[in-house]
C-alpha cells in the first residue's frame, strides 16, 4: 500500500547482528524481516518484493553476492546494501558491479547505517540516482553535466557516487574522446575535496625531460633555464585531486619517481634535498590496455596496481548509440547559444545518418561535427544537408573509384553507405600517410585528428604500414 513504510530484509548469519539491525530499523519506522542464511533469504525474495536488502557478504551456505544476484534477478528495483567485516576493496567493487547500491565495512556506526538506508530508499532506482548526480554536476559551471541514460552510463554514475566518498585511487579507461576527464572532474566534485584544487595534466603532452619538473617542481639553478623555484603539480594539487591523463604515455624513468609519490605521498623537487608531504587523490586515465603494457615491460606492475585500485571503464560512443540523440541535442544547444543561433531541433533523418557512423573519435568527434554543422547551417533545424559530413560530397565527386570516389548516381539503385564511407576514409588515410612518408603524427595532423584516432582507423580499415 502507498502509505506503508518501506520493507527491508536483513540477511546475516550472526544472530546478534540481525537483532541489532532489526531493532534499530524498526525504531526508524521501517518494516523489517530477517534471514539467517542465503538459502532462506533467496526463498523469501522469491515470494516477496523488498524495497531494500541489507546483506552480509560472508554467509554460511552461500555468499552475499549470490543473494545479491538473486535479488536483482527477481526484482531489479530492490536496492542492496552489502556489509562485511572481511571484504576487500576488490570484493566491494565486485558487489557494486553486480548492482549493489552501497558497501559498509563492519563495525559501522549506527548513524552511518541509518543515513545509508535513508539515501538508498530515496534513490531506489538508477534513474533517480542519475537525476541527482546530473543536478549536482549541473550546479558546477566548471564542467557542466554528463549526458546519457544507457544502462552502462547509469552504472558509471553509480560508481562515481560510490568512489567519490572514498580516498582510493581511480583508473579511468576508455578510447580517446569518451570523456575520461569529465568523469574525473565528477569524482572530484562529489568528494570532500571539491573545494580544493582539481589539477589535470596530459602525460603525453609534456616532453620527458620536463615531466619531472612539471610534476614535482624544481629549485632555482637546478638546470639550465631554472631561474627561480617552481612548484610542481603535485604540490599545487595539495588537498585536492591530481588527474593524470594518458598515464600510459609516461616513460619508465618517470614512473619510478611517480610510484614513490603515489605510495608514500611525498615528493622531492628537482635539485631539492628535502621531501615535501602532499595530501592528494590520484585519478589516472588511459586509452591503452595497461595490463598488456605491464606484460610488455612498458609500464611498471607495482605502479599499475597502485593506480588501478578501482577502475571505471567508459564505453565508446558506438556502444552507447542510444545516447547519441541526447548528446547531439546537448551540443546543438551549446553551440547554438555560443553562435547566437536559434537552432532547437535535429531532424530524425539527420539522427539516422549519425547513427550509421561509428564515430572512431567518440564524443569529441560528435561534438566537433555538431559545432561545425551549426556554423554551416542557415536554418533553425539541423537537417542532413546541414551536417558537416555532407561537405565530403564535393571531395568525393571528382575522385576516381580506385581512389575512394563515390558514384552519387548509384544511390538511385541503392548502396551501402557504411561501405562507401569506409572506402572514402581509407583513401584519405592512405593519402595522408603517403604525404607524411608514413609518419603517423604528421598524417594525423593533416587529417585534423589525433594519433590514437588515426591508429584506430588504420587497424579498422586494414591499411598496411
């Protein structure tokens, strides 16, 4: 009945803990039932829809994760809080991956549990949780808010909530252009460090001979050009968050020095003799498979495990196409306002064309495309012809077929747009590589894409060299 208080099931093999939780939650006005093991709990879950499940991870006959899975399979809306005196960070992450809302280590403070229960019941579905996070992110004009409602993104919003309240290092993985820095900023803004600095550094954009000085600072006279003392990014980010983007690009020499800073929370400026203590949280990001880099000897294993305590993996745009329309609309609104245009809608046919494209550059490529399309459009609606992709028609029509050309008259008989786009793309990439004498950074610059995106296209299109 609508007027009834939420129904809670407590699962713990210790009778004292069951009785304590039952008494405490009933005093809060909740309806509470208990189960002494996993088998009994699963049987009760199959018969009754509970609003909240509080479950110990270690049970006599099965694990709490088994009960969690059974609860989510039976009623997806059931919110689950896991508790344990023995669980490791790995177990906690596994529980969250399986759909747990929260994890509390024993012994826990009673007020802490009451607050966790109240919050869990306030956001008993991921949709509401997403709205709460969006609202909090939207309040900060430093980074706006994250767009997307697909299941994988909803899970990421949940992970942000979970890890932000801890001091654990986080590794964000995903292809270039998926929004890794936005996630790092969200973690910072949800944490108790939100009023302290968020400092971002692109590890692939700083020459190796300057990296140590950038990270740890230097003393006056320590090398040619060091005309005064300089604070490093670790010291600048003190009490806040340091975001190390493209961590996989860092040389092994710098990795050794970074390991000490991450492990001991102390740094030593170049040319300095004294250690400086720092209180920072590390959030790192990479588009590489760091496990393979460790195996190949390009990345230190000890540093990898220090950084990868909790991993958040961002899916590429091609794997979350259900979010494409919302993302495109978001960028349309953004750039229409910046360019003082009254564009409010994207035609369904234009969305269909966008959905047919894989976007190897991910959200960054989509944003760039919408920005150019808004600039080129003369109407208040984004039509297929407004898409900047259409400018390629002028480049296609005069090219021979063996060079990636497209016979536009063939459209009347039906064509495969994806195959034609691949043919055109392959011709451009091969030509850029030819002009650049095989040098990928220069070829990428000629095509106005980053090197990672170029490598993706080379692999996708099967281009040799």
